C-alpha cells in the first residue's frame, strides 16, 4: 500500500468499536485507581470525584464512555463498609 493511502485513511477506532476488552480494561483501571486512593487515605467521595474527573478529562473531546456511570459502584466496592 502506498504511503499516501495511509495518510488518507482514518485510523481512529471508537471505544465502542473496540468492544468488551476495552471496557473491561478501563473497569480494572478504575478499580486500581480506587485502591491506590484508598491506600492514600482518600475519602470514598473524594476518590470517586477524582476518578470521574480523570475520565472526563481523558474523554473531553468526545462523549463520556459507558463505564463512567460505574465509577461510584466500583469505588463503593473498594471501600467496604463505607457507602
């Protein structure tokens, strides 16, 4: 394939097109961030807000991903007994 063909083709893949593995990767990353923030003695509300802000920043040029709505649930699972 000539170089010009590479330039003219769109190589971006939307998160939804990448499927379940993409979403699972991000859910695991949210849980990892939650555990780190818990270990740093962040309150659950602060950890949730910090993670939501990071995701919003990462996707500021597009719409929020579907896993954004699961942040609270994941953080609550990381912080047992603190809802």
